[in-house]
């Protein structure tokens, strides 16, 4: 993506600016110190070499700045006093040091450009992935919303073209409209749940929750769907308490129980279990429904993923968001969720908290 490429270059430039400022400042200080030390060394050496009677000549030999650094050679050399050649050696050494420092800085520039570009890529890649996911999510969500909206629109248009719309037809139309509105409402509910449970910024309040109680409330919520399919709901609940968010636990078990009913055969059985094993609280939801193909299992917790079997069966409504929300809730509580399933035999979802 162009945006990320340019952000990567900018970030690299900032890294470089920072490193080179430090490196150049360090080199300047180093050069200044070396220069001062060389000058001082040469000066000391010269003075040490002077016979005492010539010591006063020292002042005349060199032009010295306020720090005692030799600025220039003044008169004809006197024995023991550094001659022009010594000063030339000094200049040469300084020039070499300067070149060496320049070279070192060039190498640092070259290395840090490479490392900076690599690190900028590393820093930006999770953000890039997040933006990609977000884009895909918006596209998928709008697509899912468009389907019931299109149906709603075409039904209304057809009805409006009808010159004599009877009371019975109008009622049927409204009934059908209501179904589409229900679909949209359920999708927006899912989306709201997602923004609630998938938001790292929000910390949901945690309290002591009785999981058996949460399971009972969840089963209460799905009992109408179960009754409509003549599915028997069985509870095997131990009173297990755990630190969690109560509403999230009810939501989690509702999602699993709702799926179990949805993907059950007519007159099947769904068992919800809550128990404790060692120190782990375990929630299980088991059905004898259509099961999940092994090849689908790795993907069913992804947003908007629906196995072909559930897509093709028109009567099974859904958006492929439930399990993704369930996974978020479980991870938010530091737990894990797994599924064991066999096509045609049923599925067992197990949550460990
Ligand atoms: P939805 O049920 O709305 O499609 P979910 O995220 O809840 O979305 O589930 C994703 C997919 O996982 C479903 O489309 C279905 O194919 C599969 N699935 C989930 N639960 C079960 C189950 N109990 N039995 C069989 N398949 C299931």
C-alpha cells in the first residue's frame, strides 16, 4: 500500500535523523577533544625540549590562542622547538582523524538506513494488518447489511406498483419486511457486541460470576428457537464461581447454545455443562447436529466465516460473527476455546477459564 510505503520512508528518515544527529555530535566532540589533546601534546613536547635559556623564545615561536593551542609558527625554528615539519605532521594527523570520522559516519548512515527501513517495516506491519482487517470488516459488514436492505426495497417497490393492494397482501408484505428488519437488527447487535468485546481500550468490570447461573440465563434466551425445532435443552450445571464479566459470560454461552440449536437436526439434543476440573472452570456446549468439517475448523472463529454447509442451507441464518465474538470474550478473560466435531455426528465446544 502506498500510504504505508511512504510512512515507512518517513519513519526511516526520522530514525536516521535521530541516529545521525547523535553520531555527528559525538564525532564533533571527539574531533575537538583529539585536536585539543594533540595541540597540548605537541606544546608540552616542545617546551620540554627547550633549554632553559631559550624558554622565553617559546612565546615568540608560536602564536597561541587563549586555550594555549598553537595557531601558527612565527619565526625561524630554534633547536628543540617544533619545526614546521612537526606542525605539518599535526595537520596531517588531524586531517586523517577528520576523514576517519567522516568515513565512520558514512558507514553509520548506511547501516542505520538499512536497519531503520527494516525496523520501520516491522513497526508498521501490525498496523497495516489491522487497517486491512478493518477495511475487509467494513466491506463484509456493508455487504451483509445490503442484502436485507435490497430485499426490503424490492418488496416495497413491487407492492407500490400494485394498484390494488389488499389488506391481506399488505400484512404479508409487512411480515416479510419485519423479517428483513430483524436480520438487520441482529447484524447490528452483533456489530455492537464486537465493538464492545474486541476493543482493547475498554476494560469490562469483573466480578464473581456463577457460571451455572449464566448458563441458565443463556438457555432461557435460546429456548424459543429450541422449541421451534423440537430440540431438547439439557443442563448439567455445577455451581462454579469464577472472576469474570457476568454479561459477557451470558453472551458467550448464548452464542454457543444458539449455534448448537441452529446446527442441530430437528428433535435433537443440546447439552450445556458447567463444571470445575482442578482449578479450571469449564463450559461445554454439545450438540448432535450437522458437525463441522475438519477443513473448516481452523476458520470458524474468524469474522464473517461461515462453513459452506451452513451457507448453502438457506434456513440456517447467520453472519459468521458469533464465534468470533465468543473467541474475543474468552481471550478477554484469559481463557481458551476449542471445538471437537465430526460431520453428521455433532460438535462439542469447550471453554476453559
Ligand atoms: P453463524 O452461526 O452466524 O454462521 P458463527 O461465527 O457463530 O456464525 O459460526 C461460524 C460457522 O461455524 C457457522 O457458519 C457454522 O458453519 C460453524 N458452526 C458453528 N457452530 C456450529 C455447530 N454447533 N455445529 C456445526 N457448525 C457450527
